[in-house]
């Protein structure tokens, strides 16, 4: 979004490393057993926070700028922002890939590390200069 681009330009001037987090399955765990989709895919209030990852995100934010890079579509950004604000997470921007590979977005924003629960993303980042966690 334009808002993200303006914020990103300001970060470049600060020269802090960028660390990214996936959203589904990483920042919340409201999953139906055996599936990869939240019980209520559109209702952020039902998403259960992964407090261990929230703590990790806060730790990363001490020395880095933190963003969310999600495979969701742009229609979900508002709900993701509400979830982030509800849990007081120090996230600078949200980038969505509309279920396309994340590598180009991560490369474009200059991420040094990406937290994700997807084997597909792990394989996509294998051999790339972005640490997969």
C-alpha cells in the first residue's frame, strides 16, 4: 500500500535491519486440526495469539524493524492490523503476496530473517540470503 511504501522509505533512512514474520500459524494459532486455515478465516477476534512468537517479535524489534509478510490477499490487511494493534505488536508494515511466493517481497524490502511455518516457504528460501526460522 502507499502507506507501507512511505513508511519503508523512512526506514531506509534509519538503516535498521528488517525482520519479517508470517501471520497465519506464526502470530496466531486458531487452526482447525489437520488444516492450514484458521477456524474463522475472516474474524481476527477468534484468532488465538501465539504468545511465544509475540515475545520473539518484540525481542527482534529491539534491534530491527519488524514487518509481516503474509500470503493472504490485500482484503485481509485491516483485520491483520487490528490483531497486531490488539496485541500491541511493534510491527511497522504488512505486505501481502496474494498467495504468490514470498521471496520477491522479502528481497525487495531487504529482509534479513523470516519467521514462517510453511515448508513451501522454507524450500523457497533455501540457498537464498534470508535466514528462514
